[in-house]
C-alpha cells in the first residue's frame, strides 16, 4: 500500500475566511451505478493504492473507496441513502482511511470551517454540520463527536505537514475547552455519551455482581 504526495494546490485561502474559495471548494463528479443512477460525489484525486493477490481483500479495498466517495458529497456524511447528514463523528472516523486513498484535504478544511461557523458563543459545537439552530449542541453524542474540531486539523498535519488548519481552528478550540470546563464545574450534568457510557457500564457491572452472588 502506498500514498502519493498530492499535486500542489496553489496558495492557501486567506486565514479566517469562512466560505470556501475556488481552491477549497471540493470538485464534484457523477458516477453511474449498477442501477443506472448517477449519484454525486466529490471528485477527489486518488493518491493511494493497494494491491494484493487475495481477491477478497482487493474487493474490500475497492468497496472501501467506493463507500468513502459515496459518503462525501461536499461534506462527509453518515450515509449516502437516508440521513445524508454531516455528523462529526462519522467525519473523523473515516478521515484517516480517506486520506490514505484520496486527496481530500480541501473537503475537510471546508467541513472544519463549517464547524467553526456553527460554534456557539458559549463554545458549544454542533454534532451535525451544517448546523440547525435547535439541535446538536451540548447533548446527544458529545463530547466524543466534538473531537472532530481537533482531529481534522491533526490528520491534515499528519498527512500533509500543514499546520494552517490547526492555527485557524485554535481560537475555536480554546473556546470549546472553556465550554467543557464549565460543564465539569457544574457537577458533570448533561455529559452526553460519556456520562451515558459510564452509567451504563456501572449498571452492567452491578447486574453482573448481583448475578455472581445470587
């Protein structure tokens, strides 16, 4: 497996800019499927390859690339057929796989800027971007999904050696840490998926203990 260095994309957009420039905006393409439909996806350049004599693994790699592209239509989405939402958890989990295979940097910078745009004055991050006014802040699967604000710049730095996205997101990161710290000082109320996981784990452990002593 190898990853080629992506082609030079020209000067970076002016720092602090929220909307994508012509360079930042992902290109799109339509690919005909088995059923004759032509779904849209980002036209990312291929930068990685994987060859193996085992046909099963070869097909798995091909399916991985197809699945990744079908879930990136301007933003990284959770599924290409139902919700089609820009969940931050899905975005960060698929990012490393995507960057090994495609030059998707512009798409992720675009998505990161959506997260920064949607950041509330309190520092709360929306778990879906583009964000709606009434849902996705400080509840549901946070703070694990919110980690995309940090993971996206980190992976871009790992793959491209470019720290500009991290510098651009840094003020938002600081604001978010203040938000999380405030929640902790409130006594751990509304801790989202972390609290649910701890409580569920404690509940399961209690049940196991009771069964052992039954």
